[in-house]
C-alpha cells in the first residue's frame, strides 16, 4: 500500500536549539500512530510541521506524494486546549472549518450535526462552550476537526487537561469514532498507556536533539476495551516504551527543576 | 453510528450533561439598595430643612422634585434637555465611529501605532475639557463647540479599548483558525473582531460618563441653552432647587444610559459574564 503520509529527513531548528533531527516516517492510510517522548523531544513541533502551522528547516512532509507547504483541508487539527470560540454555539464552533472553506451550506450543516451525534453531543448543538464540561469541549474540538472531512487527523495531547476517569472514557470514545471512518491519525501524548491503548504503532521520540528513537508496533487485537490495559501483553508494551524514554524523562525533569 | 452507541455513551462517566446557570442574586440585595437610597434621601431632606435650613445653600429633595416638575411644565427643561441631548448624541456617535476606526487602524499596523500612540496617550491623559473655552472661541457658543469637546473626551477611551481588544485576541484562537487555512480577513472577522467586542463596548460605556461631563462643562463656559446653561444660570441666581434639578436630570440620564449599555453588553457579549 502506498503511504498516506511520508516524512523525509525532516530537520527543525529554533535558532541555536535543534528541535528535530532527521525524522523519517512513513504512515499507511488508516493507521493510528501515536508519538510519545519526554517533554522537549519536539513531538508537538513535529505535529505542527505536519499540520503546516510551522515550517521545517530542512526535509519534507508529503501527503499522498504532495509536499505540505501550509495548512490544508486534508488535515484536521485537534488542539490541546480546545480553542473553542466562546461566542459561538457548539454547532457554530464545529462549522468553522467548512465556513472558512466557503462551503457552509445545508449539506455541510447536516453532516456536522451527524458528527456532533457521533461524538456524543446530540442535544447540545445550541449550547455555548461555557456551559460545557472539559470532556464535552474536547468532543466539540474533535467534531470541529472532523467537520472538514480530513484524510489525516492530527491530535496534540487532546486529553491531557482532563481528569483521569474522563480521559479513559474519551480514549474509548475516540477509538469508537475512529472505527467508524478509519482515518489516518497522528496522536501526540506523553501518556504511554494512552499511546499503546489507541495505536497501531507508537513512535518513541528522544530529546536533544528531538529524534525518532524507535517505532513500536502494537499488535493488540481490535476493537479494544479498557480492560485490555490490565493484560500482561499491554503492560509489556508500556514497560518497553517506558524503558526507552526513562533516562530522557529523568533528565528533563531535573532540568525543569533547575 | 448506532442507537446503542449513543446510549452507551450517555451512560458513561464522562458523558455530557448540561451545566446549570448560576442562580440569580437573592432578593435581599435589591432591598438593601432600596433601603440605602431611601434613607439617604430622607437624611438629605431632614438636613436641608432643619439643619442647614437655608435655601440659598442646599435644596431638599422634595423642593428639587417640585422644581423639575415646574421646569418640565413650562417647557424650559425639555428645551435644555433637547439641546444637551443633541450635542451629546452627535459628539458621541461621531467619536464612536472615529474612535473604533482609529483603534482598528492602530491595531492593524505597527507604523500607524508608533505614529499615533504618543498623541493618543498624551491627549487621553490631558484634561482636554480645559480646551472648551478655546473651542467656544473658535466655533461660537452654539452646539458645535460642545460637540467637539464631547468628541475629544469620548474618542480616546474608545480608540484605546478597541486597540487593546484587538491586540489581546488569543493567539491560540487565531492559530486554530489558521489551521483551517483561514485568510487574514477571515481571522479578523471571525476571531479578532468578536473577541475585541467586549473591550469596544467597555470603551463606549466609559465614553457615556465622559461625554456627559463634556457637554455640561462646555456649556458652563458659554452657551445659549442646555443643562449646563440651566445649572450655571441657577447658580448665578442662587436658585438651588433648579440647580439640583439640572444635576439630577444629568445623573438620571447617565444612570439610564449606562444601564442600557449593560443590557446591550449582556445581549451582545454574554460569554464575558462568567
């Protein structure tokens, strides 16, 4: 199968800081990929470059063989902070993508309403963000990215601001939604168990400079239920990834404290 | 998406549930305000009748009400209110338009900002009301000299707030829109302008009080009619009830307009309430 997304010899520098060095990745259509690593490993920068929000210093990002030069409707970005517009309703927020693209017609509205139902927000279309809980706001965030019907979903630690229980629910919800459409997903997180639970493959990044340390294939059967997190197989994956990044995490923690 | 999926989701711990609005403040607060005002008026009445007991120095609330009624009946009050109201309205509307436009211009370009900032900051800090005699000298004692004073006092808070509102637009929201490939124009219309609206409204609200001060003080310096004229005439004649009548009418106008503005804010920018 030809790759949906190809990242070739990607470098990123912020002045003296080498954020990413020589990243090479190939992602198949419909693959669910997570990126984990200690803070400062450049995983969010990597996602932003794929999104076209940040330019690479060297190297290329190709989607369906075409080079990425900026944001585009073939990618939907789910932000860490929900970034909802407080003056818009849930539906109005979810419709922003089609609206910007100049096709906010009745058909798009119907499709967006279907998406809101898919993410579990039926009946909340006319609510404003301030009336919603954190978990619900992230559902809107996800529906907003899906509303432009992107080929690739880019998710930047979308559940990191949620409490532990809500986060687990949202993980199963995300898998349920993903099973419906099987979009290609690039999911950045610092939770190893979250990455293993969701993904077909976990890309483990190292820091200083940010680079791809190892690509771990997760062959756990799908569909996955939360109970899978307690199986020895699942724990083995988590342990393996944790050992890969442990030293880096310790170093970054000490650095942050200093 | 199947029906069972929705049900499963609704039963989940993280399932959406509507968040209740905060309850309205208890009734006691309104009562406390009312009691405070009534007590104040009563003390004022007693003080002016029995302690000061000199109508050349202080008028009692009942005398003021009588003065307002008699001025209203003769049509004199209506004339003063109409003139002051016209001066205020023309000046306020012009200042709002110019102020918002200037704020947009300053926010849109660093060069414009550097060029305008010293003037805006300088004139905002200057008590420009002191220029009223000069404007009267230039434009006569008719309404236009007052309109100009109103513009000078209302313009700068509106400009400064418009610029601040646009400047403090969340970079995250701008980036969100950028991720959808939005043009700068779309970013302005869909994010910057709505998020600056509460600031612009706050500037306009601030302008009400300043505009009223401008009208009255400019009229004190020289005018044929208006509430400021009524006040200065009454002061010259030691007619305290009519002097206070003018002041009270102004106070009521200020309170009503500010309250009306708060209502507009609640309607237009409800997301700033919480």
